[in-house]
């Protein structure tokens, strides 16, 4: 199996508060693995996803992603990977309220090349049906329920068929039926496209369905 993530964090310190988290944390992930990250509130799960997803580069350590040491990569390369190779389903990734749900979901396509764009648009309708949001595509986010918005954030995160999906509590505000739907979709992408899945979750039933569970501890 091919290693795609090799992360070795010495520590992450928040400048303002001097709080130090993720001390001597190491993570190696192979392409196509499904990893669940669990741990008590405040332990650093979301911060870890931000580092894996190249949203945060302010930490001590070394991170090799897709075979390249990230320190050596230009910001434009990091931005390209963030947009095309990494799919974020993050709690705080707000939808833009002035755009329809459909336009929000299609935002990442703005930066895609025309071939990829075409193939994604071909599957768009069936993908939206599978996520169960075909009925809200023309609505504005504020006219949707919390669970519908969560599913729209999920749709936007996976639309580019990324190599890695980083999902932060993707099932938190969903009922049983939609929770099942989202987890099944994540795993279907993993099977069909060998997508690596990294899920932060408080739901042990969801965590157990991954290949590995990583327990983050304080310090
Ligand atoms: N920008 C920031 N500045 C200072 N401290 C921060 C910042 N972001 C997060 N923290 C702190 O870092 C710690 C880890 O936060 P993080 O959100 O990664 O935890 P978490 O494990 O994802 O928590 P939860 O399960 O509640 O979402 C917390 O103590 C939090 O208060």
C-alpha cells in the first residue's frame, strides 16, 4: 500500500494563549485507508485536521504529503492540493448565504480544469440524489434545516472527488437515516475511487466502521 500521509508533529502552540497541543503526535496513512479520530472535546482533533488539510502550517514538525515534504512546497501548490486533492467537510466551513445551495456546492469547480468540470457536472444530479439534497439545490442556505446544511457542506467537500476527505463530525446534526446515508457515501467513495477517509467523530458506532481508530489524548 502506498503511503500518502506521513506526519510528525512535535507540537502545535497557539501564540496568543501559549496552549500546546498534539505533542509528539505521529500519523502515517496509506492511500485508501479509512481512519477515525476520536478523543475528548478540546484535545485537538479539529486542529489536527487543519494541519493534515494544509489549512494550518504553523506548528513544529515535519509533514510529507503525497511524497513531498510540505515545507518545500510553494503556497500555490498547497492551494492547488487544498482545492483539488483534499475534500473538507468541516464543522465551521460555512456556506455562503447569498448563494443558492447548488452554487455553494459548485464553488470548488471554479478552479477545476474543463475536463474534470465536465465529468463532475455529468454526475452532479445523481450525486445530489445520493446525498438527498436534490430538493434544496435552489434554496438559500438560511432557508434550509441544520441537517440539510450539513449535507450541503458534505456535498461541497466531496464534489471534486478528492484523494483525501477530511470530515469533522460529518454526522453530528443528522438523523439516523441521513447519518447512514453520509457514512455509506463516504465509504462508497473510498471503495470506488480509493479515497482516503479521515473522520473526526464522537460516535463510536461510526468510528468502528473505519479501518483504524486513533485515540487522541491530551498533551
Ligand atoms: N485559534 C485558536 N487559538 C487558541 N486556542 C485555540 C484555537 N483553536 C483551538 N484552540 C484550542 O485548542 C484546543 C484544541 O481545539 P480543537 O478544536 O482542535 O479540539 P477538538 O478536539 O476538535 O474539540 P471538539 O471535540 O470540542 O471539537 C482547545 O483547547 C481549543 O480551545
